[in-house]
C-alpha cells in the first residue's frame, strides 16, 4: 500500500510537473502567435509602403517623360525662333539696303539759284 501511495504521489508530482510544463509550452505558443501576428502586420505595412513607393516611382517616371517631351518641344521652338530671327534679320538688311538706295534717289539737286551762285564763286 505504501508503495502504491508512494507511486501515486510520484505520479501526481509528475502530473503537476507535466501540467506546469504544458502551461509553459502553451504560454510560449501564445507568445509565438502574438509575434507572428505582429510580423504579419509589419509585413502588410511594408507591402503597403512598397506599393506606395512603386506608385510614386511610376508617377515620377511619367512626369520625367512629360518633362523630356516638353524639353524636346521647347528645343524645336527655339530652333524655329532662331530660323525666324535669321529670316527677320535678312528682311531688315534687305529693307535697309532698299532704304539706302531710295534715300540716294531722293536727294534733290540743289536749287538752281544755289547752283548758279556756286558756279560764280568758283
């Protein structure tokens, strides 16, 4: 009987120890699940941030392409304006040439009286 009592007590001790270890294990499992949930939450957060960054990158690329396109159009306009400026300068020179020629034709001969007076003086 004593032996049976002793074994029963030993068994109960082992059961308590087992129960204690089981509770400790369950606590560890809860901790792991909590950490897992935290990691999953952080993962979702970073995935969201990553998607946001990718979206901003696409927007940036779109704006960059738009700027490059506007720059090309601007360069074309500059070349057009430079060509028009050269044409305008040519027209101005042509006009000045005609004006000089016209000015030369407009010079009237001196009035006869002045011409005669000069002749007498010389």
